[in-house]
C-alpha cells in the first residue's frame, strides 16, 4: 500500500534529523523551504511537521520557527524513568555504581538490535534513593552505533541525553514488559539484600527516530520507596 505523501515527507525529514543534517536543538527550514527541498507542496510539508510535533520530535516556537527537540536530563528522566514517589512526583535517583564492558553479541540480541551487531556494550547501573536500593539495570547497546562509549565512562545519570548529544541517537519511545518476582540469591548476595525482597522486573526495547531498536534494557525495580507509573492512552 502506497504511503500518503505527507508520510513520506515525514520519513524524509526524520532521516535528515537521524543522519545529523539537523541535529537536536537546531532550527529546521520553514515549510516553503522544506517543500522545495523535498519537492512537495507547502501544505504537505506543514502536515509532516505537525506529525513530527505530535511525536515530540520537533517543537514549534511562536515567532521563532521549528526546532529539533533537544532533550535535557530532566526530560529524559521524566519520559523514560517510570518510578514516582508517594506524591506521584518525579524521582531523581542517586547513581551509586556503574560499569561498561564490551563483548560479543548473543544471537538473541542480534535478532533484536538494529543491524544485528557482532559486538555490544553492556552498561550495568545501580541506583538508590534515600539510602535504599531503587533500580538495578543492565543496558545492551550496539557497539558500532556508540563508538568509544567505554572511554566516556562514568556515564551521566541521564544516559539518553549522552546518546543524543554525542551520537545523534535520539530515543523517542520504548516498549517495556513487566513481571513480578523476588530478588533471588545471586542478586541478594551481590547487594547485601534479602533474597525474598519483592521486585518488578522490566524488559525494555528502546527505539530511535527511525524506529530502530538501539537498546535492550533489563531493570529490577524496588518499590518500597517508589511506585511504577505508566500512562495509558
């Protein structure tokens, strides 16, 4: 089935943003200029830009123009860190420990991650809140997409901001599957906790502007100091 013209225009603008022609924070050409560049009408360009705005890829500023969304650490935490406190306010966790290693990708990882990478980076992180454990995370990302990542360690608390600023990789959505469990002996021993501690395990696949899976993340959420919040639409 043939895509509507505004959709192919949307895809073309996304490609320009993803390849760095228009990096995060930069201003896009106006509707007329986009129409000329992509050989479409101004109305088609306007519809494509409206769709980009709805998706959060761009922001329109009255009297200034249309800008590629530049995510701040606060934006990244608000959009992609699902834990809230008892008043339903955003939690800013304390990053206590992390490591970054490079290894060969497993077959299952190659099937999911963009471009079936031969090597991946494994980013392990431990976050706390008020002295209590909050999350244990393991992120797996394609090594070719993030060259030199180990040399950038320690990574910032809001890792997606680093991906955006250093690698022009903008995470815009994620799918996370949850299940309830207990911590278990292995993790309990590593972190000095009770093996029977109740936890939520989340498995996330994070997608970039081009709908490519660029991260597989497994998170252990502790909910004695927080609760998991999901917005359903």
